[in-house]
C-alpha cells in the first residue's frame, strides 16, 4: 500500500509543478489574432492610437478628409472617407493571411485593404459587392508590418490575422 501512495504523491507533485507552465512559442507556432474593434472609445479622434491584441491601430485621413464613426453597434467602425491603419510591430511571428469583414456602401472597389512592408505594397483586395457583407482576403509570404483599410463609405466589422 505504501508503494501506491508513494507513486500517487510523486505523480501529484509532478502535475502540481507543471500546471501553469507556459511553453515558449516560436515563429512556427500557429497564430490566430482577431481584431474585434469592440473596445474603441466613442470619443476617438483622427490619428489617435489604441491597441487591441498587441496590434497598434489608428484612423487617419483619406484624401485630406478624416471622417469616421464608432457606432453604437459593438465592433463596427464606419469610414467615410478615412483609413483604418493596423501596425504589426508588436506582433511576434510572421502574418501571412488576413481576412477583413466589411460592408461597403459606395461601389465596387470603394473599400480596400492593402498589406505593406516598409511602405511597399505586398497584397491588396477590394470589395466586389455593394450593401452586402463581404470578406477581403490578403496573403503574403513576405514580412508585413502594416495593414491599411480604406473606404469612402463603408463599415469595418472584424479583422483576422493568421500565419
């Protein structure tokens, strides 16, 4: 009986010591980041920055106009016109795929998403539908440091980043 009690105590000690330990991740680990846009202050100003899931975000002018609205709908940002900028410098690992859920109101190609590294465009996509939920898809094998979502009249609902 003492033998079983000793084994039990050893196993219990092992599990207690290893519980809560984190395994360090590397660039090969799967990364899934969802930007829900549901924590933006309704008093946000142009070029003011905020952070969500280690991504630095801001809204800036598009063709010298910065018109946007953080609506009562949780997680919805209206751009009319403006650009939503996501800076990835705090993200560990390489972002390869991006999905942006949008709802456009101004015509085909009016709401776009462009992926950059050092201000060189790596990939872009624009809406094909009007007044319908649509997902813009971007992918790259290169290092990306910024995503710019621009619209003359459209909603940004959610952004998903994966490697």
